[in-house]
C-alpha cells in the first residue's frame, strides 16, 4: 500500500503542476493521508492557519459528500472536495484548492497571480468535473495492489512537460507507447464537423499515416464510440471491417481500446489505442488504458483552462492598456477612435460607430469605422428615439450592452457610454455570424470597454467645461467690480434664463450659452466671441440685442429662441417691469409663456414664504423624511434638497456632499424643474407643503 | 472546436498606432517594438489595412504604415 500512496503523491504532484492547485487526500474524518502537494501559496497559508479544522468541520456537519463540491472557506476563496470511491463506497476525500473568485479584489489577485487559479462563474462545472476525474484516478490507484501499469509511467517527465506548458497528452502517449508494453499506438480524434471526426494526434509505431483521417459518427469502431460515448474494447479484429479507418497503415490492429474525453469547450473527443501484434490485453494493460483515458481527458481540460486563463490575462492586459491610453489623452475624439478601433477588431464585424453628444456645439456627432450597409441616418434616428436624444439610458438596459436588430436587418451590440445615469453617447458594433458563446464574451469585454469610455469622456468633457465655467465666472465677477448694479441685474437675468431653458428642455450646451450671454451681457458680443469661440453665447447675445432693439427676427432655429429668452430676461431684469418684456417682438409663444409664468410665480412665492422663518424649523429629520417621500427625485437630488431646506447654501452643500459647487447648481436646476418651481423659496415651500400634507 | 480568441496581437498593434497617430512605422520597427516576428505581423497589418485603421505608403523606397482616422464623421442637430 505504501507504494500506492507514493504513486498517488506523484499523481497529485503532476496534477498540482497542471492546475496551480494544492492536492491532498484525507480519510472520511478529514485526517490527511498523503503529503500536501502543490505550490498554491494561498492554500499553503490557509492550511497553516487552520484550514484543516474547517474541513473536518465540513465533513462533520455536511455528512457524506457524494459528489464533487466547491466550498467557500473564506470570503471569495474556495476549496474543492471530491469523494474517492474505492470498492463499494466512499473511502476517502480528495481536496484541491484554493480557487479565488473572479471578482475578488484586485490586490489579492495580483498578489496571488500565478498561484491561485480564478473561479469564474462559467468554469465552475469544469473545475468540479476535473476534481471528480482526479478523484477517480485516486480511487484506481488505491485499488491497485499491483501498481505496475502506472509505476511504469515516468510521472516526473510528464510533470516537466506540463510545467513547460507543452502538450501533456503528447508526453503521456509517448511514454505509454514507448514502454514496450502491449499498447503500440494511441490517438485522439476531434469533432471537426457536425457528424465528422478527424484524427488530430497520433503516436505509435507506423501509425503516423492516420493523422488527418476522418470518420463519420456511427461508422466503424471509432464512430460507434463517438455515437454512444461508451468505452469499447475489442480483441482479434485484424479482419474486422469496422477497423477500415486503419486500412492505410501497413497492418491493421489486432487489439483496440476506445473511450471518449470531454474537452474544455464541451466537445467530445475519441481516444483510441491498441496493438498490431497482440490479440488480447492483460488486466494491467486494461487498467493502464483506463488511466490513460482519464489523464488524457484531464490534459485536454487543462489545455482548455490554460488557454482560457491566458485569454483572460490577455483581456485584462488589453483593458489596462486601453485605460492607460485613455488617461493619457485629453482629447475626446481620440478616445472615440480608441473605442471604435478596439471594438471593430474584437468583434470582427462590418462596422463600429459612436454616436455622441458634443457638449460644445450642442450637436450630435457620428463617427464610423468600417461600413454600415444602408442609410446610417435612419439608424441614428432610432438610436436617438430610444435614448430620447441621448439624454436617457435605453429602457430595461440598466446601462449594460444589448443586442439590437438594425433598420438594415443586421444585428449590432449597442453599449451606452454613460457616467452614472448621465449619458454621453452610444457605441454600436455590428455583428456578423457570431456564435452565442463568442457573443457573450464580446458583450462582457465591450461592457468594460464602454464603462472605461464613458468615464473617460465624462472626465474629458468636465475638464473642458470646468475651464470655460471658471473663465465665465471670473468675467462675471469683474462686472461686479466695475458696476455693482449691472452685476446684480445680469445675475438675476442669468438665474431666470437657467430655469426657463430647463423648463423648455433645452440641450445642456444651448442652455449654457443663454445663461452665459445673460451673465456677460455687460460685454460686447465681439469680446464674448473672442473669449468663447466654440460657444454660442455671442450669437445668442447678438440675436437678443436685435430683439431688444425691436428688430423683428424670423424664427428659424433654436439660436433665435435662445436670443429671445436672453432678450426677455435682460429686459425684465433692467426695469423689473413685465410689460417691457411682453412688448418685445414675439418670437416664440412657448418661451414667452414660460417666462411669464415663472416671473409671476416667483413674485407670489416671495410674498408667501419667508426663507428665514422656514430655516428655523428644528426638526431636520422631518424635513429629510418629507423629501424622501418625493420619489420622483433621485437619491442625490433628495440629499441636495434636504440640505437646501435646512438653509445651506451651494458651497455648504458642495462641501457636505463632496461634490463641486457646479454640480450642486446642476442638481438644484433639475430639482426646480422636477418640482416645477423657479427658486429656492418655492422649492422649500414645496417641501413644507409635502411635510404637512403627508 | 473552440474558436474563441481575443486577438491580442491586433490589440497591441492598434494600441501602438493609437499611441503614435502621427508616426509612420516600417515592418521592422513594428517587429522590434512589439517583439514579434515579421511573419506574424504581416497578416495583422493586412487586416488593419482592410478595416481602414492603418494605411500603407512608400517613402524613400521603404514601405511604411501609419494610422488613418475614420472617413465618416457627421454632425446633426439634436432637437430639444
């Protein structure tokens, strides 16, 4: 028995090298019987820290383990346990570990890289299958009183080939056939068509000519095994027609073993071996063939897992590079090009395109790589409808990529480029004859890519907007130094313009242009154009000034309405008389109605509610509760409104919530819009009304 | 058969051209920068040219490759 244990330890060492796991065998009570084999560092550490006690606890409490299982022994860290069947029932347990969760934190994974394999949701069953197979080998070793078949194998050589990332199955086949035993050739046939198998690997005396030979499922000995997936053993078959696949060889085999092995991608390979000279096999040769079959399947699985791991690593490396490249470029256009080029290459489809909001011009922009078949403008329209002019994430998507059928009948993966709920645009990647498996992988990669893209574009946009905002603010403050009254008037006008444009649902860039024109109305439009060449503020100002001088402007586009709003706000803030605004040439009725209702409401609100009195309310919790019931506000807007109702100013709110004053201002504008109010007093009064009503 | 592949060499090539959009690279430069055989690189460059991501041109008797920005870039109004 001692030699069987030694053999087992060697087998475990081999598997440990293959999988990066640590293996050991315990009895039914959890006492360790073999040495602990493997270089899984995390497992070693955990064993020192009492993992064995945990395992004994599992065995005691979970009763019999009847099939391979994965236990989470610490947060995100797993160990596999598989029953070892010896004779009638379970005699031992094989333990293999540890695996680390795919989403365990990055530091941990880096620290253990190369030591602890990663457990992905989609490879869980493969790991379990592997543990089960190794437990089978263990069971066979324990049954063997005569260990000759396996001891004949040079497991050290096999282990070395695994460590050097060579095909372990080739080394195994060489050893089995070179030993001068009864097995003279060994081969694998893999599925290459719906019903067709092709011999892909073959080792053995004079058997090389079999490579590339094909057979149909159900045809001959090999086809029968492919069909039934039941191991076969045939003696004295030299004249049997079912062995005709071997007809090209100098002689046909007399003895044939067949078995099946499942590969990593779920396909079934046919393993076969035999002898040209021996007509019958001894018991030890049968055992050897059984062992070889199990080891081959394990080798195929490990090749697949290794390939997947290397793909995962390659993806991570690519994503890190993409992050680095995005971070190093301040140019949003370059970011878009990165998204386009990476995605079209990943999917290898006909096109990739990015539809994005250009905050500077307020226009939508489309950049395409590859060729879209048909009218792309038709597709753009459907995207705009689904996202309400790129202002909302498409319904039921949660911001995750999804597959859509395009107006031209093709399919594409659409990935929203967003930052939180704020939409930047959409990355769309055409797909062309992609398998479901590939599609899921593409979607997973594109999801990460679009998150990186969304965040980078938002940050780049903020950097630019922030600089312009600061410049605008500085010029506005300069007016205060020169003419205090003009400053107050322009401030009032800008506040009115902000609410009117929000109520009319102006795009952000257009709204910003009107507000800026009002703030800087003290300056000439030429000066504003020089300062903000890429913003429409100067054009708004010119149109507005023409309206203020009672020139009739034919309404043609949004800039004219923007100019009209500017003129209304400036006229009213100068005289405080509604008539002055009402008497201007009427360019747009909706804008005028919004302006009038706003100014009238503001007057009423200012009379009816006293901000000082409201802020004296000491029961802050009640305010917070009332705001929480306003469920049409986002959680962030609720926080801002609560603080507003407590009497905090924008700067206070910004500091409390760790956000910029500019963001606070944005939230407040949205709150005003949602509550249909024009100022803080009215917003607070709504909170109080809510408080008393509910 | 498993056909899932993340084309890492293609990604590396794209990143290199993206990082240096104004530069032109010969096959030898690329082979040295990416530490890959020229034979491995050639089909990748062919594909990138087919996709319009890079273009090939001649300068002083040498074949060079450089990044090519997309041809299509259109703007359209976004209605309020």
